[in-house]
C-alpha cells in the first residue's frame, strides 16, 4: 500500500490531524501529574501502552519484515527509541516547572536544529519560502518564550523548565533524523512498533533504576495515560511518522510549531493559564510561518 504515492494534499491533511491530537499532550500530562503520576512514569506509560496497542497491527502487517531486520536497522531503531525516550522524559518533566505555552513553544523548536543538521548531514537546502517560514515561526516561538519569562509565577522555575524543554527538542530532532533513514526501508507499523517499543523499554528500565513505581495509582491516572497513548502518541506522532516518507523532516518540524498555539488555548480553557498580548503576536507569527513553509514544501 505504501509503495503508491498518496495524493499531494494527503500528507498535509494527516499532519493537520496529527497536530490537533498532539496539542492535547501537555494538557493530559498535566492532568496525569495532578493525579500523582511522576513525569518519568507518565512517559513510560504513554509509550508502553502505545507499543502494546500497535503490536497486533505491526505483527500482522509487517511480521516478515520485522523478522528479517538487519543489524543496521536494529541499531537505528534502538537509537530512535533512545532519543524518543529522552524527548518525553525531559519535556514532560519541564511541565512541572514552566507554563504549557513556554514548554511547548521551546520543545517545538525542532525546525531550527533539524534545518541545521539536515544541511550539514544530508545536504538538504531549504527553499526561500521554507527559510522565511522557519525564521517567522522561530520569531513567534521567541515571543511566546519571552512573554512567559516576564510573567513567571512565584515558586515556578522557568529557567529549569525551559532548559528541559529545549533538551527535549534536541532529542526529538535527532529522533526525526534517524527516523528518516529507518522509515525509508520499513512500513509504518513496523517502524512505529520498533521506535515506541524500544523507547518504552528504556523508560521502564529508567523507572526501575530510579525507583519510580508504575503501579499503585488511581484508575483516573491510568485512563489519562491511556488517553496519551491513543491520542497524542498513536494518532499524533504516528501521523508525523507516516509523513516522514512524503514530506521533509524540516517541514514536519515547522508544523510542530503549531502545537504551542493549540496547547496554550487548551491550557487557558482547562487550567486558566492566560497569555499576554505578546504571546498572541507570537501565535500569529507561528501560523504565518507554517503557512509559508507549507507553500514552500508544496513547490
């Protein structure tokens, strides 16, 4: 099925649906923290449940390909899983110290790091519209970050939270670049199962070493973790992974910059986290940047 080229508009639609789903990630993680789940346990349960849910599909559609994996593919899958695990461990922890708006704005600066790495490693040269979209989107992210820094709540630690979010962005950028190589030779279910499964295994191991329990919480906490696995992870991240075969990693990184807009609006709705006029300007710039990058990718 995946050998046939999809309609030109389909990757953009899939990315839009993925963006909507993934915008709920920070909100659900905050709810899980409020029900007593440690950040590391949230990351482990999110990826672990997602890996379990995708296993039957992966084995049914790609069992032969998984059994025929070579050593290089196994190493790439392990590397992708490692950086995906680090991404969630650092980003979810950042939500303990800074606002949803700043955390999501900084963790979605992938486009800057991927643009640099794609040029150095793969020789990819973004077009003029893509470059302008990158610059405008990053300017929007900066305004959101700066506004949140000016209005930090007493007792919060935005410096630590913002650093953890940026570290999460570095890890996710590396994950996307590794996935670009691995995804070229694997079907979507096989790739998703390998990436999510290896990341979940590493996070469970980290919980055991760190003494973070994965059991003993209320049913509401596990329902929220299941929601994270089904919505932001399987629907959201899998949409990004499917798109890796049809659009550039740089464009996917630009689309992820829309996450702070959706997440900040949801945080205002659920948690009363208001945003200043400077953040509003930043959101507008993000959307303009995404539009310009979409035009550039379409060309």
